[in-house]
């Protein structure tokens, strides 16, 4: 699923490289690239790892996902 996300913005805000964020979150660097470049929506486990590593909520990182849930 393709959905807008703020991963690149938050990663830059916290001065992480893609490789550094991947290491901190426990995901592959390719996953970070795929999410940022193609708008890929990872599963709940990866979303949780990324939001924990960045110290933000899932709704902050994927605002359009939060809006889609509210509409239903």
C-alpha cells in the first residue's frame, strides 16, 4: 500500500542517516529506502519500531493513515 509518510522529514530532523535509523530501529536500510522513496506502508511491527526509534507517534509519522482510520 502506498501512503504518505514523514519518515524522511523526521529522520533528517533527528540527524539520522538511513543506515543509522535502520540500525537503531532494527530494520534493514532497504526498508528505510523503500518507505521513503516509494511511500510503502510497512506492517505494524515495523511501524512500531520506527516510531519508537524516532520517539514520535504513529499518527505523527503517518498522518494520512490516521485520517483513513478516523474516516471509517
